[in-house]
């Protein structure tokens, strides 16, 4: 199931699985603290084997256009999982003062 959540009003649960689906260059320029780079073009069934099947995967990008596409792609691979698209992406997180790492 895919849900959407505004990143600026979201509190990340402890141990959250956060996937930033931008390319490696954009990810390196700044990403939400705790996010792991999983470029949208590399998402596959093997990507999902890295995460326990009962864990929610939180997905974001730079501004909010790639994350929904990535969630749809992942749901097509495994529709039994929960995916949350963090709307607004890294730009909205930065603008809201959330921790950004480089």
C-alpha cells in the first residue's frame, strides 16, 4: 500500500528505512539524515531483499516527482509492503530546517 505524508510534518520513527531515490550525485549534495541512496533506476526485487518485509519503506527525492514513481515501481514488485512517499522531498525538508547531511 502506498501512502503519502508531507515531509515537513513527519516524525521519522526510530530505525526508519528511508530511501532517497535520486542519483548518487544529487544524494551526495545533501540528503535527509538517515536516508540511504537507492536510485530509482536501480530499484529491483533485490533492493527489497535488504529490508524486512514488515518494515515500512519511506521514499523521498529532491522535490517530490520521483518518489511517487518509485513507490509505484516498488509496489509493482511487492504489493504486500507498506510504502510512504514523503511529499516535498529534500528541498522541503531543508526549507523546514530538518537535519540535512552531505
